[in-house]
């Protein structure tokens, strides 16, 4: 009997792949994504597909905006994927291929392909949507909902501005792909809300870092001025013995 990988195993593997500390503002983002992907990877009902890959990549990229040092971001992403037994290159390639399939598509074109998803296979986007629509028994994850949202956002971002229209579009799309529309709606509202909160936290952190940088510069300038100031202690008083003589 094969022992299933535990969350602790996955976290340990992650830090073996990426040994540098995680910026405190982003630590929860990294750990929550990693734990969710771990739980899916050990669930027998979960099936990997391009929509899920797009959701993973989009979630990571959106919530990691502004991460410093920037050069650590890809290392962190790769470590998350490898820690759950995945291939970071496959995630990126599948997500990129899906968004490339959307090039030059209108909102109407996307809706047509979604409508035909269950019945019609095909190349590129149609085939990928067909794959998702025919995995009705597979484990649902909010990352698929994020992937679905990204499809619409890529084709026509303005279509998502109006709440009623957004909910109507996403509910219809979820139904066509055999995804639980009520869960999709709740997950995407939370996703949008968390993105806003993260953006606010990033702005606060920027202000804090800017204030700290200004203080350091002021201290450095004060130290520099103190070093370069003339030494007035050299103007000593006349020698007492000499004056008495």
C-alpha cells in the first residue's frame, strides 16, 4: 500500500525546492495555494485539465504582483508545482496555450464554443472545453472557476464589470461545462474580493517601505553631514604655564 503524501510532506518538499524565506505579505497566498493543490493531487476524483492549469497560473500571478525580490517568483511557483508532484512548465504551457486560443475571439465566439462544449470536440479551445465538460464526475475546485473567469476576462474584460451580466455569463458557462454554478459564483465573488484586499495590502506595504527608506536616507544624510562638519575642538585655550611666564 502506497502512503499518501501529507500536507507536511508537501510543505517540506516546497522548502527543499525553494529555500529562501517567503515575503511575509505573500506567505499565506503561497501556503493556501500549495495546500489546495496538495489536497487535489491526493484526491482520486480530481482530474487535471487546462482550465485548472489556467486557474492555478492566474491565481499565482495575480496574488503575487509586487513580490520582492521579483526574481524569486518563478522559483516559488516551480517549487509549489513540484511539491505536489506537478510540472511547472506544463502548468505554464497549458495556461498560455489556452489564452492563445482566445486570440481574436469575440465574447459571442466564446459563448458559442461553450454552448457546444459537451457535444462537440475539436482542435484548440473547443477540444479543451469539451474535455472539461465531459469530466462532470471529476472533483470541482475553485481554481477551475478562476480559470473560467480568466477566459472571459481575456476575451472581454468589460463584460465582467456589471455584476448582473457577469453572474449571468458565468452561470451559463459553468452549466455548459458541468461545473456547479452556485459554487462557481461564490468562489469568484471571494476571488474578486481577495484580489481587492491584496491590492490594498500591497499599497499599504509600499507606503511603509517608502517611509522606512526615507528614514534610512535621512539617517545616512545626517551621519554624512556629521562626518564632514568642521572640528571646532582644535581651537584650544592658550597654554596656562606659558601665559604665567
